[in-house]
C-alpha cells in the first residue's frame, strides 16, 4: 500500500478559559438539572450548543485535500467533491476502461472470424479446382475421378471438411459475427428505479451506456436481464472456444460435441467472464431495504451483476419510534454484514473522503466476476456546520460509516479477505488524538481525546442543539469524557455525566454534556466496530503486521498508549531474569554435588574387595572391567566421570534457553497431543521424534504463545516475553504467562 504523504497532524490550538468555581448551592442545583437532562434530554435554552460544532473534527482532516481528483492521472478530467461525484467517478471508469476492454474483445473476435473463414474457403477452392479439371479433361470424364485428383494437388494445406464440420464452422462464424456487431453497442447497461432516477442521476451522465428505467422491482428485473445476456454471452464464448479448437486442429467430435452440448455460463473461465458487458443497478439505501428479499436472491444467484447503493443518510433522524438512532438499544441493520453473509460477493463500503481508494475499488469490482456491491456515503449535506470533505472524513473516523472491503477472491493468507485498514487507527475503538489548548493564563497544554460517534454527530447543526453546554464554573469530577464513560462498568457510572468538546465561533472550547440517547447510539457503534475488528482479526494480528498494513494512514496522534505496557513488561523481564539466574545457579550446584558424589563413589569402589567390585560391575553401575589393573581402572573411572559430566552439562544447556526472554519448549516432555501444532502451525512444528518445538515465534502473536502454553497438557511450553511489548492487552497476557515462565 503506497504511503499517503499528504496526511499530517494539524497544528491547531484552541482557547480554553475556565471561570472560578460556583458556590456549592449553585453547583448542587445546576447538577440536578444536568442529571435530569441526561435522563430526558430536556434542557434550558441558554445552555444549548446552538452555533457550536465539534472541536475535534478538524483534527482528522488532511493538509492537502483529495479534490479536485484526476482519475488515472488524466488532468483533462477533474472531479470535484459534489453530490454526484461518485457517479462521475463511475461514469469515467466505465467509459475509459470498457472502451479499452471492448476494443480488445472485438479485435479478438475479428481475428478468430477471419481464421475460420480461411478454413471454410478450403471447400470452395476444392470445388473450383474440380470444375476446372472437368473443363480441361472433359473428354476423359468417364476415366478420371476428378474429386480424387484434387486430393493430390500439392498446394492444398487442409484436409477436406466433412459436412458436419462445415456446418459447425458456419454456425460458429454466424454467432461470432453477430457477437462482434453486438459489441459495438453501449458499453454497459445501467438500471435505475424510475421513482428515484432524478434523485440518483443528475446532469448528462452515462450517455455512452444503456440507461434503463426500472418499472418494477429492479432486482428481479436485473436478474432476468442478466440471465438473458449471460446466456447469449455463453453461446458466444462457446463458439469462440469451438473456433479456436478448429483452427488448431484439436476439435474431436466424439469428445467435444457432448461437452459443448451441455455448455452453460457456469463453465466460463474467469478471463472469459471478465469480457461480459457490465450490468449495473443504482439504488439508494432505503429502496434496497424495502426490497431486501429480491436483493438477496440476486446475490445468491452468483451472477456477475454490480449494485451501487447510494447512502445520503449522514445522520439518522431522531425518531424514537422507527429509527435505531437515539432509540432504546436498537441495532442498526448493516448492509455490509448482510452482503458478506452471501460469501461470494465483492463488497466496497466507502465514503467520499478518499476518491483514489473509491476509484480503485470501483475498478476492482467491475473487473471481478462475482456479484459486486458498492455502498457509498455521499457528501455535501446542507445541514452540516463544516465542509463536505471534512464531513466525509468524520463519517468514517466516528465509526458511523466505516470503510470496509471484502474480496472473496483474495487469497492472501496473511491478511485474509476482509480489510478495515482504510479507517483511521483501526486497532482502536475510537481514533486517539491530542487537543492543543491555550488556557486563560496563556499557558499551552495538550489534552488526550478520542473522536467518537458523538463528535461526528456534533458537526450537524440540528444535532448539536440537543447537547447541554456546561459552564466552566460548574465543572465537576463527575463530568467525564464520553470515550471513558463508555468503558466504565455499571457500578462506576452512578452520578457520572459524559461530555464531548465543542468549539464556538470565537475559537473557544466548551464541554457539552451528552444525553443518554446519544450514549446508547455510541454504544451501538462501538459494538458494531468491535464486531468488525474481530472479523478482521485485528485483535489477533501482531504489531508488525499492523504497522505494515497501516502505512499511509493517519499516525497514532497520541503516544500515551505506547508506554502503557512498559512497567508490566519491565517487571516481567526482571522476574524472568531473577528466576533464570536462580535456576542456573541451582543446576550448577546440583551438577557439582552429583559430580562429587560420583568421584567419592568411584574411590570407594576402588577400595572395596574384588567381590564388591565385581558385584558393582554386574549391577552395571560403572561399566568397568575388573580384570584390568587398578591404574587402568582409575583411568576408566576418570574418563567415565568426565563423559557423564559432559553429557549432563549438555542436557542442562538444552533445558535452559539461550535467553529466558525467548519462547521455548521442553521438547523431551512433549506428549505429541497435536494441540499447539494444529492451532498454531505457523509457530510450532514437530521434530523427527514428533516432539514439538518453536520454528519461528515471530510468525505469531504473544497471545497465541500464551494460549498454547495454557492449553499444553504437558506444561512444556514457555512463552517467555513478547517481542513487542505494545501488543494489545499486554498487561493481562504477561500476568497469564508468568506461571509458565
């Protein structure tokens, strides 16, 4: 992934002036009002957030805007961020790439047709030669078989065509010629519901495409249209295959006749399906959910159809009866998850903040041979108290409309088919930022903040009025940041009020209390985002993999979490080093004691009677031949002791790893249960004796090593210390690993 060099941390500073605290009586009365507001959303008009906006929104923007955008670097075509920018990108893609695609296909068909016509000319040439011979040698017609004579004419290059072969070639040429003429028609077919056509398509777009107004359920209509077109296309590609076999001389009637008799579009190769003229449906989000059953049937058919779903619901209406937004613990229906449930569907969910990413995704989907869904959040909402581009950045950062790509044909074993890495800081629940402020005494400071869904909502004038601004004189320890509030357990929430940061037109910061209905909607977004993280494997991915995938994304703007695990990590290092030193000292002490015992035992044995020595020899304790002289016995005892000592030292070196910080396995104790090898084969493998050992600890995460140690029935896996102490949940993992190290 190419780094995006135009993304930087904005150098913004805001004023934060705090008044002297109010009296205790005033504070008690005010906080009764605040808690009533939190439960009900009712507030006094003089504390509304009217005229303000989210203070954190500008922290997630780019230094260099992505618009105007030039597709494929063609500066003759530039696209600005308007309400129909997504349609202009699509129109340009279809026009530019389909023209090239159709031109290549037409050339391919024309070349094949010419080759087949040359084959058919063989019979025509033969008939002409027979007629010529008859005219020349007519007097001997009864004596000469002219048709046999033609066979020996040397310039003839092909064998005679049988009637069946000639008929087959004529049929193939007819189909190919028809297909060639048809390929000059419109580049694609676009179906749009008639009732929302004017809303979805504005201006003179798609003039080179066949635009069809849907009179009924467009998903059923598209199914019928695609079935008709792909069956005709399958006949064309069947004829092309037959033609190529005939030209190469490889067509065998006893084999190929039966095969092509049952030929359907399901037998088309990927490169053949890529030549199929695209069929696109353009609908909006509401239309799709009204026709969800037929939409699902279309995807399940596995037909190569493209569906563009336009979503202009930048914020949901606060209707507690029908909408998940601000309602009581309702979950929003997520199109991305519905689409992924069909498995073999290419999905791209994206806002308009990165036109290059959208353009590449559109191209990838158009070239795909499976059903394709583009779920696009439009821009330029008139109710927004900020620019359209800023809104497109914020809708993704606030986890309201996360960027998602699912490619069922992707075979990357490391990263899988599911991609969330177009989002800001995808490993975090919310993007972590730093807010630079200037206090009333002109002192500069930084505040760690998180950009939440509530911060995105506060960018809209109609929504920010639902908040209650807290005068600085009324600040209390019970007022806590919303991101922190969402992580607290229920027993710690009593009396607490969550807030987010707002800014007014004078660049002054304010804390605004968030009502409970906002908290519920933020909880719903966190739940969805966490679900996506689990699907993407972000919780199990090593830091090395994360850093490789997140090149070019907004940097982690706070360093507060980079050292979170350091104290626990250093403590674990010290404990392991202490244990390792104690263990090595103990092993040395035991080795010295055993060695001295062996020496004493040997000397005692040398002083015993010959009967005693023979009994020792018979018991196999010394391995010494008693018939040898005493000096030789002494030498053998000395050699034996050295060999035994060397052997035990070697065993001890194998038992103690080179460094106690590294993961290791006591392979000699392995029971070959297969657990670690089956679950974490990228880390563990077997030796020749089918005993586990670590082949490469860097291929997995520290959590996997800890889990392997916990599940090992022999207790022979030691996870050591993580190669990267900043892995998620490190403190808990170190605690779990302690007893195995």
